[in-house]
C-alpha cells in the first residue's frame, strides 16, 4: 500500500486508452467517487471490463454517458440503453461474455493461469473462433485470461494497510479483480485502524492494494 | 388469475424441499411467492447471495443487498454472501439443484433461446448460458406465444443459450417435457383443450393418452 489519494489524484494516474476492471453488479459495490473523478478528468478511449454497465447516471453508466469508453467486455448491458445505442452506432465495441466465464477469465488472469476450460457457450455464438478441447471425455471451450491496467474496487471497510472487507451482494467481482489489475485502487465506505477488520473477514489482503481513496468528505 | 401467476404457481410445484434454486429476473422471480418457507428452499441470486428473501419494508432497504435485477431484497436466516466466482462455481459445477428461466423460443430438441434477438435486442447473456449449462434441472417459464407467434418451435431461429436440453417448459397453456423422443405434452392449463394447445404450438407435440389439468401451488 502506497498511501491514500484524493479521487482527483487517483484519477490522474489513469491515462488515455487505459483498461479498467471495475467492481460492481448493477452499481452495487462500484467505487462511485472514483468514477466521478474519472468523469471529471475526462480522459477517453477507455476499455471497461466489468459484469455490466449499470444504468445511466449510476456507476459505470456515468463513464458511458460521458463518452469516455470505447470498448466494453461485460456479460450484460441490457439495463443500460445508452451502452446498447453506442454499440449499435459503433461508438463502443462490445464483447459479451457469459458471466461465469467472465469472472473465471479474470480469475485466470489474476492467478497466473493460461486460461479457462468451460462447457459454457459450447455450440452457441460464444464458441465462434475459439478452440474446443476434449478432457476426460468432456468438451470444453478454451477461454483466455483477462488482465487490466487498473482494478477499481468498491469495498465496505479498509484498514490503513489496505485490507478490505465487503458487505452482502457488494462482493461480486471486487475480490477477484483485485488480483487482475496491474494497479489496484480501492475506495472504501470507511477506513478503520489495523486490527479492526478480523483476519478472517479480510477478503482482499492489503498486499494486493496499491492505493486507497481518502475517506469521503 | 393472470397468465404469469398461473405459470409461477405451476412452476412452484416443481421445487423440491431443501433444494438450492436460482430464479431468473422477471416472470421466474414470481415463483418464490408460491413456495412456502416451511419447504426450506434456498434461493440463489447470481450476483452473490444464497438465501434470498422477500422485498424489505419500505424505507429499510440496504444498498448492499440486491437481486440479480438490481432490486432490493432481504436475506433469510442461514443466508451466505459469496463473490461471483463462487456464485458461478455453484452454478456451473452442478451444485445448483434447479434454475427457472424465461424463454424466447424452445424447440423440438429442447433447446432454449433466451438471450438475443439479432438486430433488435442484444442485452447480453448475463448468467443464462452458465445456468442452462450447469444447473441440475432447467425449467423454462414463459408465455406460450408472443404477439400471436408460438414460442414452441420446430427449430430455434434465435441464437441458442446452450446445447443442453431443458428439462421442463411451463406456459400459460401447457406443461411440456422435452425428451429424446420429442416434446411430450404432460399437462393442460385449467380449461384448455389439447386441440387448443396444438393450434397454439408450432413445434410437433407428442400427446399421451392422458393429459391431466395442471395442479397449482
């Protein structure tokens, strides 16, 4: 952990054209202050890797509305009509990935694996252009690992060394993307002294986290 | 009783005591209304909870606890929160006893199409492909026809969700069991004749001598 940054300083680390993994499921567990700062900074050409693009006005939807995203890798964009419209107009290229495959591709990227073998997507459009292998009598698609320049985490509690915990359905992609981002920036709802988060409750060890956002004003 | 309630009440009878069940958003989510708590069923929401409960009281919603559609929910005693890798490990790994999904088309081979209408609706598959591939039992809950067009067809013209044959289809007119020998008409909706079902069905049906009326939860 290198210290706590203002949202503006954290957004300043992100260059034009960067790839971002962003935690959240329909904006639950998404680092909203971080997103607001990226929108305010206005660097474009971003690739977003996330479960979904939320909806206009919330979470990743704010990046889409601001026109900063040119590429999306997600499992579902159905609740954000702006993402769909921009995909149809060609402003955004969109790779749609089955949700279980997406999280495993991210896990593979973060855990140093060469990819994932999954039966999901066999004999569907998802199979197109992909290698199929047979293992112990079963057929599997070969899915490649995913990494990103940044992982932007939305957590519940952080301590001073970056240990993170999450609440309920706000875990979602967060603990997994923490392994797959070359730089990991975490925004927590509260920052507590070391020791307040019991070791068994730490879902993302602080050794993975490069920067925390300073507490909300 | 409207068509959706009829379908939900019939699907509810398929749910085994003590099982782990995933209900899709929309019509399938209504099934939970007809499953008594005494059955000890745990509902999974793929965004990260086992033990999904009813809507919370007005004004008591928790922003960290939603279902896969982003709606506020509660959690029942014994619930567990999980990340997306665990959630889809349960689904794809065969640990989920049953999934109930909506459908756009089901064909004579029992294949389901429910994620894309090329050129019109490209929301992304979300968790659907993993659910159909991995759940122990797949039940499709849908209206028999849409805009006068039968949704039970000889062969799906829309992109498939998976190659796996679904186990049961429940509509507002009939209960149909896809098998290697074709689509078997198992039950009629109350007051609906076999002739009416045949007339409303584009795909070929295998009709046994006895086709009883549905019983409803």
